[in-house]
C-alpha cells in the first residue's frame, strides 16, 4: 500500500499536467493594420490594383506566420475606407479626403473576402471619436466632414479634435 501511494500521486500529477498542456481548439493570434497616415497600408500614391496587391502581400505574410485575426483600421478620422453615406472617403486611400478610388472598389469588402479566403478573421477597427488628428490639416478635409459641418460637436486638445459623446450619440439616434 505504501508503494502504490507515490505511484498514484505521480500518475495524478502527470495526468493533470498533460491536460493543462492540451492545445486549445481555437486560439486568437491577431495583428493590427493601421491605415492612418499610411502607417501599414494603403499607400495613397498607389493605384487601386497596387493597393490590392499590397494588401494581399500583407495578409499572406500574416497567414504564413500563424495569425488568425486581423484588426484593420477602416475609420481613422471620421472618414472611411469603404463607401459611406455618412463619412467621406479617407485621404489615406486616395490622398484627398472625400475623393473615392480612381477605379471604383470597396476596400473593406475586398479585405473581408481576402481574409476569409485564408481562414483569417476580419475585424473592422474604427476610431469613433477622433475627428481630426491634427487641426493644422483641417483645410484639406472634405467639405462633408463632420469637423466642417458641425465644428460645435468637437472638443479640442492641442491640435487633436474629437467628437463629444453627447453629440455623437445624437447623430447615431438621428440616423437610426
């Protein structure tokens, strides 16, 4: 009996560690792709075809390194990398805010489809309150941009302009 007790204890401990080391069925390994100021993608000087090819290169790289989810910035300054009735096209895509791609395409739809083809989850990353990262650039913003349409909806911190929560909630309620 005394000999079997250590053996039972050892088996119990080893089985616990083997269970603890079992790989999960699903694991999130993510990466962020920043579009603001063309940090990661897209290059605003490229054609839509070149931008698509560059994105494919990025997503293929992440697939090869085992990434399972991409968090891609699609709205950085109350502008959009997708067709929107609310926000103007992002200058990060074309170089000029409010001007769509020269060859019409929906970058977000393209990114979703290409991620899913590779078994990668797509997560749209938005900055809901940052309206203007640097107010010195406000003159180049589209006339339809919220900072030009409703400057009273903004709070200032240095050159940063953010939507106030109260006004932003009103916009959401009115658009519903």
